[in-house]
């Protein structure tokens, strides 16, 4: 199983290249690549095909910390 980052490195494709091949917006592919968006099953098929791999060979899902960034900055109040 490979992450999107690793697929980009191995293929030397750009976000624009993958977006064009997958027929998705550049913004959507960028969000998926950064882990801000979990792709739908149809988007997964398109992106995997753009890289020339099977959809089961790709690690999908959010990679960002689920806690809001604001809590990191100001701390989470104990008695909320």
C-alpha cells in the first residue's frame, strides 16, 4: 500500500497532471493529496487510474490531526 505522496514521488506527476488525468479539479486533487479531503469511491478510482495503480494499492483517508488547530494555539479548556 502506498500513500498519495509516495505515488507523486514515484511517478513524477504534478497535481495538475493527476487532476487532468482523473478529470477532477486541481483544488480537489490538492486537498486529497494534503489529506484535507477523503475521496469518494469514484474519486479513488479516478486517482488510482491516473497513477496507473489499483485502487486497493493506495492508502486513503484523512492524515490531518482531527483536533481543531485553534485548540493547539489556545489550549483546550478543562471545564467546557
